[in-house]
C-alpha cells in the first residue's frame, strides 16, 4: 500500500459508502453508482430519521426537558443533512484537490519534504482512526444498551408510540406491532450508520485537505529558505512561485467548499451547548424554592441553613467556552446575531 493510500483509505471508505467521495469523472459507471449511493443515503437519513425526529420535537413542544433531549438527536441529524447536501454539490471542485494530493505523494521530493508529509499523514491517520472507532463505539452503545433494558433517554407517550426506538421519533405507521417495529428499528440502524459515515467522513476530509496543504506550505518554506543552493536559481524560483499559486488556489477551493458548512457547525454546536447549559442553570429554582419556604415558622438554626442554600444558589451555575464566556441562552442569542451579521457580510461581498 502506498503512502497516499494509507492516508486516505479509511476516509475514502466512509465517504464512498454514502456516495460523497468525489468519483472519477472518466468513469460514467462509477459516477452513476456514486449518485445512487448518495440518493439512498439522503433518503434514509432524511425520511427515516430527520423528519420523524422533527415531528417528535413538535409533539413535545412546551416541555423544555423533552425538547432539549430531542435536540440532542435532531440537531446532529440536521447537521448531517447539511453536510450531505453541501458536499454533494461540491464533488466536482474537490476532485482536483484529491488528485493534487495523490500527485504530491508520487512526485520526486527531498527527504525533508517526505518527512514533513509523513508527519502530517500520521496525524491525519490517527484522527481518522479515532473518529472511525468512536463512531463504531457509538453505534454499539446505541444498539447494545436497549438489549439489556437500558435506555439513554427518557421514554414517554409523547416521544414513543409503543416500543422505544433508538432515537425519539414519531412515525405515521404503528411501530408497536411486529414486524413493523423490527423493520423500523432496522431502518433506523442503517440510517444511523449512514449518518455517522457522513458526519465523520466530511469532517475528516476537511482535516485531510487542510493538513496536507499545511504540509505543502511547510515544504514551500523549506525550499525557499534554500534557494541559494540550487544551481539554476531562476528555474527554482519559478517552480516555487507556481507551487505557491497552486496552494493559494487550493485554499480558496477549500474555503469555497466548506465555509457555509463551518458556519452551520458553529451554529449547531452553539445551540447544543447552550440548551445543555440550560439544564444546569435551573439552580435558580433552588433559590426560589428556599425563598418561598415558610422559614419564618422554623427554628433559627434551620433558617440559617436555608440562608446558606439561598446564598449558594444565588450564584449562577454555568459551563464556559475556554473560561472566556458562559454557554447560556444570552450567549446563544449573541451567537445568532454575530452569525447573521457574518452571513450578511458574505452576501454583500459576493453580490
């Protein structure tokens, strides 16, 4: 196996499984097979998981706890749908980048350049392997726990119409009877595998492209620092200038392909962390409960204990991002404002 194959084989396997790996345009058969896999992936994730999860979210609307629990599933599903839609439209742009990476590995290079690329390749491979096995572990836990009667979420009549499924979802057919329940469970399982491959594969493809370009920039710096050692200075300078232009164009393609996706991910993680932090901020109810308690009829020692609870609960509890700002609903609103401003700037510059 070549170094190039070792770098991309796992990531290519995940993306090719769901039809998101850029197919070779010279093979019409491969293009058609990729489009069929892509259509199958989108249909499964959208109709089997996303739509039923959103319907379930509408059914529990008003119950903040059940809404937050549902968002833990529905937001990643919407993120996966976004990745599938965006990357499917950018496959033609990504194919030259994949070919560029392959050419960089096979063309002659100095030992120092080879070492730089191997270091970057090891980082990419470790990240990809960790993500791959994390996805497998998640699927095992999701399928395995219910087999032992353990559910990782709340099961209510609002979220489940009969036997509990893998994620909170609502279907128009009766899933409490056999074989409807078993078939629905199987469909959810297959859809979750496709969703996981899309999530992990797209993220790792971005990491693969960025780290490879970073390695090539490091090699460019290495060559420029040794220009005086080349026998033909003008030819070496021309080669490095052309290589610099090539890397700049590659970065522009990466940004054009993934900028909207990164914005969606920022919103997705911002919403998820903020709604999770809401569960912690419920400490305010502790302060209110002790305040409304009939403390005036109790012994002074009891009153002192209640005052300590009130004083401690009066301090807001929250998680932070890098000890910089709290992940609260106020932060979430500011994030939406900032993101909306960023989108308006993008639309203005592109217009």
